[in-house]
C-alpha cells in the first residue's frame, strides 16, 4: 500500500503487515484494488466520521474454514450461556479499569476488583455502569463527562476506540464468527465487536490519560500515531507478554469454542496492565 499526498508518495507498507486500515481523513481516496487485496488478507477497513467514530467498515466474506458451523453455534447459543459470557466480559473490563488506574497511580483503584466479583450472570445489577461512574472521575477528574460528540479527551478516546474496533473486527472475522451476533450490545452490524473490545478499552483510556498528563488536548497527527500503536502493545497473559492484537484473536477464538461447547471459557489478558507503554509524543514537538 502506498500513501501519497498531491501525487507525491510519502510512505508505503507491505499489505501482509496491515491488520486494519482506518480511514479518518475526509479527503482520502483509495483504489478498489487496494480494498480487494486487503480483504483477501483478512484486513478490516474502518471508515470514521468527523467525531472519529466508525460509520462504515468492510468485512471480508470468508475468513475461517469453519465459518458456517461457528456462525450456527453463535445463533444456537442459549441465553444462559450468553449471559455467563457477558458476565465474564464485564468482570474483565472492570478489573482492567482498576489496573489502568493503578498504573497511573490514581486513588480508588483497589475497589474495582470487588466490583468485578459482584457482577452476576448477565450483569443484572449493571455493575458495568456503576464502575464507569466511579472510573471516569478518577481517571480524568470530576468535571469530565464521557460524550462521543465532544472534542478534546473524548475525541482522543473515540479515535483510540476506533483502532480497537478495527483490531477486534479482524479478530472476530478471523475466528469465523459473525460480528452482528452479539452477547449484550444491540447494534445491527458490530454487536459482537463492541462486546469483545470492552476488556481492551482501558488500554486506550490509559494511553489517553498519559497523553493528557503530557499536555495533549485533542486529536492531532502525533496522538493518532500514538493511539494507533495500541494493537502492538504487550499485555500480560498466562502465556507471557502478548500484543493486544493477539490477545483479541485469542479472545475471539475462545468465544467460538465456548459457543460450540456450551461452556463459558474465555481467554482474557491479565491485569494489571503493563507500565511499559509507548511514551506519549511531546506536544511541543
């Protein structure tokens, strides 16, 4: 893939090295040949709107040799199984939120493990929302409100989450799963992707918080490059340090196996999150 500005080439990347293409600039044009070649390699293509949230994406038609049977298993999964799987997802997310706070030295991180243990099957008490109400003020201050339409910190979060969506989309499709058949989210096209990216959101939150602490106030070329590196950042797992992209693949594969077996056994990265994250760019550079 070559990237050009006003017909002058500014860079090129081997297609086999691309896990996802995120189209965020409104003046971009790209060839159908590029779309076809990326789809053949299983790369997701995500198109973002002005607030950096996804508005469209390209899903490769065939990604796994057991795709049909795995999608059938998704459809046939019982409601009790889906609830137990969602319980595990929420527990992992809340623990990662606590780990992100701890990595930043924020107060109040200790209580998140207790909240995670209180999550019931299907999260009937909405512990996810209770944790969020405690989490955001501890992370960004009492005045912060999570609003997808706002600029500043919210725009940086939107962009980082778009990267995670693209990463998770490829993992879901690569596991032979259908992205619209979710556990809890009700979106028509990306429900499962939105479900499985939840435990990884705190990684973006942590990176954005570090960028804010370094003096960044919004999305620019430097923060885009910084946040786009999340897929290659290592997390702790039972098998050692593993990039986020591989962690997402393992989670999607374990979900496919859970649907097939009827037993909720998901492969999550471990808390705490690593401190060895890429350094945020210098805002004065």
